[in-house]
């Protein structure tokens, strides 16, 4: 029998060679004690990070202009949430060529920013007479009329030659009730009422924070906080942690791809622009392929032979390889 | 302008090489991981030179 | 052996009996809880599997305390914050040990000799642990969970997974994190360990060479 055939036989049969004493229960007990001491020590010395959650009240108070501009974008349907696509609303989503997996399940968590973020929260609370009248005017208008008002205000407030993001500098125009609605939501936010109402207006229980996170993310408040904590995605953000703590380093093989210039391009057109715009789906596909390779290493010729070619095993089993049956 | 642009707590120091950037705490944890891996290979295991039930050592 | 029937003699007549017989034949107690180990199992690299399981035990214990007290307890109580710290650091240790274990098993080519199932369950446990970790970051109910949820949703949504695994949905993430994923991980880890006991620890890559060399030396002496 050849050595390689004998090797395969050894691998498949119960071990018949030399043995040593071994106590699996004792080993497990020691491991638990050691890890418990390590964990308690680390927790005792270093504690753990806990930065308070941002609130809409905090946003509207510390960045009022940005809150107002974002609210106008929600009414006009120009925010990130409004144009996100599946699973929140109908629209385009990231794709590899013609393949766009986000479209397959469709809209499973519908978000309609103008109603979910602005109109319904306003209606769920008692409002000043002006806001009540504005809501009635809004409801009575046709969708086209609503859109015209909202687009006029959205354009005016963001006009780089005019208001340029400053709500106080918006010139007079045909905005209908949209300015009053925006002001009404702003007051709800500064009073803290929006924080409680947004996830489930008029409901007692709320367990789904999706609408809060989406609205919060449409403005610059969350983004600025992320930047301040050095958590941006193009700066290995997913791996990092608030405060002086290690983060999810196990996401490094994933975060790595987002750092490559090709997925981080400022180009408007071309290959890099396509990859950057569809970065998530490309990177997750790459990760998916690597994951399958890792799972199926035992069956992939070449890959499974690397430990033979780079024989680190001689270090692991050096004592056994040195054994002699005869002295 | 925004109160939060100055975080109230210390953010970690980052080490940067071109597009590569890593926080010191993450670097320490990964460093410890690599070190433990290397040590596990080279440190002698107690009992690996001792007696066992059948064979004996040279 | 007077009153007990031996496994081989036992002729099962029920589903229960058939399962018992095949389980007893595949994994008799002396294989499940052995008192010896092949002599080659002698390296510090072998301790990282059991260390990973010990860290998982710490995660489960600290997580159970956190779950009993509720998701926002640890913001208000210093005891709660300490238990959260235990949870945080046991997760760091868990991944640290697991990655070293994975590297070690790769360099041993531990999938040899019908042990592919052990390798595959191990990698799947690693992947699901990453999902469990992510869901844990999303249920901290602090700034970190707002940020992680906002960032992570795009990748998940792009693949279509986000339609059903919504990191921005606190209620869903909480249940996924404290029940579903831990249950899946526990089942996979049990299967992983049983596969190790079933096949035994993989022999050295050069086991046959050593045997041959020793045989030749024996003949010469």
C-alpha cells in the first residue's frame, strides 16, 4: 500500500496509534473558568461604550435649518427615503447589470415619507388652528397641486443663488400650506412630541424603529454624528465603535472592499461610477462568493491543498512527527 | 454649529496608511489575535513530551 | 452485561428503537466522552475550539441577564452596564478565539477523512455569529444602534435580504437576537461538536509517513 493510500486509510478509520490521557470535562471546566475571569477582568477594567441615542428633539434644536430643509424634502418626495426603492417604496435599486435582487421581494416595509413622516404625525396630535387649516387645505388639494406647492418650496429653499438652505431667506412664492405644515412638524420635533409619535402615530405600542431611522438618516444630523465618531463607511466605519473601544473587527473582510478607490469613486460616469453607485450589491456578491469558497474549501482542488504546500502542520504536530517507536 | 461635532467622549486614535485606516483598539485586538495564533503554534504544549499510554518518546 | 442487551443484539421494532440503535452505534458513550485522545492532539492550537465554546457560554449567561431585565435597563443601572460590559467583552473574546480556531483548523486541513461536515458547520456557525453580532449592535438602543442600523440596511436591502431581516426594526432585531439566532448557533455548535466526536480529531497530514519511517527504523534495529 502506498503512503498516500495508507494516509487516507488512517484519516478515515478510528485512530489506532498511540494515545494520551485526556479529560474533556476537565478541559471544558478550565476553559469556562479562564474565559469567565478574562471577561470579568476586561469588563471591570474597560467597561463598554454607550452613547445616548440621537432624538428628533435634539436634531430640531441643534440643527433647526437642516431639520426644516429635510422636512421639505420629505413633503416634496426628494429625500433619500422617498427615492430609496425596495423594500420601502417602488423605484430603482442597486443592480449587477440586469440583476437587481432588491426588486424580487418587492416593497415589504412600505414608507411614504410625506404621509408617514409629516402628515400622519401632524394629524395624530392636537395642532394650532393654523396647522389645522393647512392640513385641511392639503387634504382638499389634488396630488398635482400638492406636488407643485411642495416642489416650489423645495426648489426655493435649496436654491444656491437664493435661500441656500436657510428657511428664513425663502422668498415669497406659491407654496400653499407646505410652509405651515413644515413649521408645524418643526414645533412637534422641538417639543419632543415627534420622537414618541413617529414610529406608530395613534397607536399604543410601537416596536418598529424603521421610520425613525429613515427620517433621521435623511438629514445631516445623524451623518455629522457618524463623522464625528469616525464611523463613516468609507473610513472602515462598520468596524469601528463609539468611544475608545474595539468594534466589529470581524467585519474587516467586508469593510475592506468599501475602501477600494473603485468602490469609492467620485466619477460621474464610467466603470468606477457604476461600481460605486451599486457598491453594496457588488461587495456583498464578492463576500458571498468568498463565503461559499470558505464553506466548500474541503472540495475545492488547490485551495484544499494549501495546508500541504505551506506545511505549518509540521509545527503543530512537531512532537508527534519526532516520535520514535524504538529509542 | 452642531453640538455633536465635538463628541463628548474620546474617540479612538486612528492609524492611517494611505486608504488604510484602523483604530488603535481594533488594532490591539487583531494584534492579540495574531500573536495568540503564532504563540499557539510555537509554544511547547505541556505533556507533549511526557509519557502516554502506548508509545514512548525518543 | 447481564441485564442490558448489547447494541448489536438489539432488534428495534419501533421508530424510537431504530433511532436509539443508530445513535448508540454511531456515538457510544466512550466515543462521546472519551478518556483518551490520540497522542498527536498536543498543541496549544487545540484549545481555541473549547475556548470559543466557553466564550459562547459567557455570552449566553450575560445575555440572559440582559434579556431578563429588558433592552434599556443597562442605560440606567450601573449593574446593568457592567452586565453589558460582560456581554461586550465575551463577544470580543468569542470572535477572537473562533477566528484563531478557524485559522488553526485550516492549516491542519481538518476536513480530511470524511470530516467536511465538521468544517462546513464550523464556517456556518461563524457566518451566523456575524449576523447575530450585527443584530446585537442594532438592539443596544443607543447611538451606536442607530448608526449601525442606518449603515447596515443598505447592504442587506441591496441583496433583498433586508426585506425580511430589517436591521432598522428594533422589535424584529430584538427577537432575532435573543431567540432565533442564538438557537440556530446553539444547534449548529452541538452538531459541530458531535461531528468532531463522531470522526475523532483529524490525524496529522504526515501520519502515514511517520508510521512508515518508524516501521523502517524498527526493521533496521
